[in-house]
C-alpha cells in the first residue's frame, strides 16, 4: 500500500486491475454492495413485534393484513406482512423439521407436517407478501434474554433449538420453497448469549454456543465468522428462493462490525439495538443512520428498526412526534415497517402512514438516503435528491423548545438568486423563496418540503447528491469505534442500572457526503467546500455511472488531518482501468483538480492511498466531486 513514489513497473501494474486477493484497494470494475433479493426501494409493510411482542397469532396478523388492504395502505406500497418472534413450537426430532404453534396459527394444522402455506396463500391472494423470522444461532432472543416471554419453544434441548444454526439450507427451503414466504428477518441472539457459563446453559436449558458477537467489544467478536454465517443464509436464499422475489433482513443491531459488511450481504441491516416508543430512543436509532448515507443503496438499506408510530411518545396524543418519526424514517430510506395494531388505527394515524407524498420520498427510485445539510444537537436539516432532480428537505427540531431556523439555497445546492418553490408535505401548502428562508419549528416538530429551483450543477450531479450510487467498498477505518455522537438514551431494559448503554459502531469515521469523516467540515488548505465526499485514505469507493461523461473533483488531504502524517494519492479508475491520478498530496497542499473522461464507463472507482499505511490514515477529500454530461 505504500505506493507514494511509483516505479514504472508499479505504474504499469496500476494500469490494469490488480488481483483483488492481496490488495483491498485494487479496483474490480464491479459494484460489490448486495443487489440479490428484491429491495430496489426500502421494503414497506407491517411486523408483529412492536405491536404484540411474542404474543402473535393468526387473528392478529390477518387483521393487520386486512387493514393494510382496506385502508388503502397496501396500494401505497405496504405489502410485507411479517411474523416476528413467537411463531414456533419446536424443531421436531429426529428429522429437524420446524413446527408451528398451531394453537395460535390454526390454518397451519395441515396434518403431520404443519404448514404456513395456507396463511401465505391467503396473504398472497390479498396482493400482499409474507415474512418470517429466525435466528442465526440455535436459539432465539426470547429464549435467551426474556424470562416472561410468551410462546417459548417447547420440548427437549434439541427441540428448542429453533434457530438456523446447523439447519440453514433445510429451514430456508422450508420457509421459502415450501411455505412460500417472501421475506426473512434473521436475528442474532443465539450467537451472542450462550457462553458456557450462561445461567440457562448451566441449568441445562440450552447448549452452549461460543459467542461470535460481543455487543460491547469488537475485539471479542468473530467478525469473519458471523459474516460467514449470514452469507450462508444469503446463498441458501439464492438457491431456495430462486426465481422469486425475496428480502433478506439482517438483525445484528450494529454489532460484529456489520457496519462495514451488512450492505454486501443483505437487503437491509439493523444499525442499532431495538427502538422503543420513547422519544429519546427514537433519537438514538435515528442517529445510527444519519452519517451512513453512503452505505445505503437500492438492494442494501440501513435499518434503524421498525416504526413505533401509534404507540407511547408517538401515539394519538403526540401527533407532532409521530409525524417527525415517520418523516425522518421516510427521508432516511429506512424500511417503512408499521409496528402498530392496525385494528386500532385512527384517521389521524392513517393520515401519517398514508401520506403518499412522504411514501414517495422513501420509495423514490434513485434510492438516495437524505444527507445531513445542517447538524447540531438541537436542529438537523436533511436533504434528499430525488430521481427527478428535485429535492426533499426536512428540518427537524430534536429539542423540547420552539426553534427559529433558516433554510438556505446553498443547503439545497440551488442558485440563491432564482426562485425556489417549496411544497409542505404535511399541510400541502406551497410557497417560494430566494437565498434563505426563516422558519419556526415547534418542539419536536419536523417540517418537510419538496423543493424545486435552479440546481447549482444543472448538467450533472455532485456525488454527494447521489449517495445511492456510491459504495464505500473500503472506507479506510483501521479500527471501528462506537459513534460518540449517537444520542445516549435510558433504555427500558437496563433503566439506569450499571454504567449506561453504549451505542454500537454506527458510522463513526466512515465515508460521508458533504463532510469529512467524523462529521467534520470539508476543507483543504484553508478552502472550505460544501460539497464532496470525505473519506479516510486507503479507501476505495465504487460509483455507478448512469450515462455521465465527465468526472471532476478537487482533491487533497482534509484540514482535519495531521501535518506529520503521510501524503495521499488519489486515483480514478473506470471499469477497472486507471483513468487519472493525482500527485502525492501532503497536509496543507492546495486542492488539486482532477478530471476524467467516463463516457461509456459503468463503474468509476475512487481510490486513495496513504503513504503511512493503514494505522493512522489521513482524511482524504474528493471535494466538489461531480459527474456531468
Ligand atoms: C430482537 C430484535 C427485535 C425483535 C426481538 C424478538 O433482537 O432486535 O426486533 O425481533 O429480537 O425477540
């Protein structure tokens, strides 16, 4: 990796794709984030967990499915009806077939081999899709962590091993080929909570499974091991759900360094522990995705957990909060999975789930997660670039007091001296402004607008306007650290016992649109840039080119780097061939213009190499990076 001064021979080697084996920075000419399965836009639907915990049954599932159809939500795109923890009875011995709790799912009583097929047939006949739940270990979350859990699996130790571990192919075949499910959420408690000395192992309830993930320690996690297990499920899905749409949802809560690899394996990947119907907890979950816009793409979404609209701090008496939660999830391309007993749906709650303008933002085909245009502990402004070139903008008051805020044309990357038209997606009122617009936000309120004006870059897109097309295949982080900016809330599972809950790995130090890593400003040798991609050196970004002809950027070491540290070279590759590269740029060197012809190229790769190697890479900025026609 120390290629600061390249010999002619090394340059030749760079001119063709190097073997990917020993150099993670070697361009491959391909898009490596997951595109298997069927999630071109974030999945939408309903899940039993937030509404019913493990006390799930067929009546409840069907009632919510019917409500999705009757209330017009299915037509808007809410089509997955997902059964979470609590459906299983046992794993039959000796053949290992999974049995359903037929007392709760009577339509599954189909003779010797109970089957969910009647239920999935019924859901499919309603125009819906069906989802099921499992665990990557031998045992489930309810079995390991919850003493008073309803519907615990029954029987012997082997019969109570309901998770996928050791049964991946057989179970996936059963769930997809035989029972015809379309979606699976794979939890991970079974590879987390059963060390030899766990009380429930000692008491003989469960077999030990040496933990592969330690929520509090990356060093204590077997990252390659856990990834391999999830990849096995992905491979089984490709075979057993072949030719069918399917969705593979990873539920590792940000542990096991899933922040780097989840996007390569599943269609959605949880970034945090469970959401609760509590304002502060919603903030925590939100914060785990806000700096990760570049890690979400069609086919591989960030998942800050399901919606809690309708309950607790987001109930009928807290519609401001409920609208904020929904708006933020829509803007950030979170899966819109309703977690509410839809039998209780009121017109006000329906108006939230059924806000077609917000659903359209979430389902916009460009797949760009909103980018933080303004950030503070009190107010945040998120901007999302839509396929049409319009923008959506949300101004979010995190605080419990009213806030005066300003939206600027710059934040929308629009010209300040031309009209910008805004449509309020809650009130549906229209207005326009130039330069900047003062606004007021009530406590916890989010204003959200669709904006059209004259774009600063009329003949192209900045790369930070298309995070859905940029994949940090290598983001240069030498050692992931928990993100200290994530809101620390009191969790219901520990209350204020112990030292407090620590977030998992979030997006700390990763690649960011319009910011340097760690959420810091983009600035090269004293010149500030409000546009670009910030990343650590020793990184490789894959960028999909959808018909643009020129790449341009101003590159250099970001001013958040260190004078004493190494110099960085910036390389631009097109479909595996070197197009151009910068001289070595040291800290304090002025930004260097880079330009490359990308006509006909499908994948552009942006590679940075730091002469000091891997341990303390400089922040490397692709400022003003853009594709133009
Ligand atoms: C948790 C998961 C929740 C829910 C629960 C079921 O690990 O994050 O979303 O599925 O398990 O026990």
